[in-house]
C-alpha cells in the first residue's frame, strides 16, 4: 500500500516550513511554499495579539476570551457553561476561569435553571451587553483597516476558505472527542 501523496503546502504540518522561514512577523520573507498550517498558526498568533490590543483600546475590562463568551451569550442567553464551552471550542475548566472574571466585572450572572435548580445558566447583564457594544463601536474601524488589503473580488474566496476551515476543524474536533 502506498502512502497518500501530500498536498502542496500542507505536507509535514506545522513543522514543515518549506525552507528556512520561521514563524515570524516579517511577511516579505515568507516563502511561496510555506505550509498552510504554519501560515495559519502565524496569522492566528498575530491576529490574536491584534485582537487583544483592540480589546484593551476599547477600555473594556475583559480578555478576548471573555468577549467571545459574551458574544455566545448575546446570541444564546441562558446557556449552561458546558454549552458555552462547546460553542466556543474551549474546555469547561477554561470557561470557568473566564466566566469567573466576567462575573466579577458584572458582565455575566450565574442563575439557577427555573426547571432544575441543580443546573446553573449563564446570562449576560446589561453592563455586559454595553461592554460588548463599546468594544464593537471601538474596534469596528480597526478591523476594517486590518482587512483593507483584501480586494472586493478576493473577499468571498477568503470568506469561503475560512467557513470551510471552520467546518472542517469542527468536524475533526467532534471526531476526536468521539461525537
């Protein structure tokens, strides 16, 4: 049986850089054959740092992870912590620390479920909704600037790529977790 032929740009995963390039910030030195995992990891690291800066600049007292939890709860208020963790791709332990911080700042409340008092549900407070809106108002122009390099013609292609990537990794994570 022959091994599968690697796809261009994917072979070797994150450790296959396609040459002497390292996970650095200097885009002009990125070789054309750099692996997709290495490019995604680098872009994600830089985008995460940028995201953290936009949160700090907005003056809201939370982490980017906290903002993610608020966004989930604004769309689906009253979820259990395990449901928020699953939607956010994190572990319940990590989520607990984030929710503790959000609760301390008055952005989230834990309330017992009306039908089963053993179940605790998470709810966004008015202050949490305002903080999320403050972030959005402050960060929207910065995110538009961050993606200004993308042409109108390329945007649907990039959008489709990320939607497909999200679906693929979601499926792989479910498979890994035996779901």
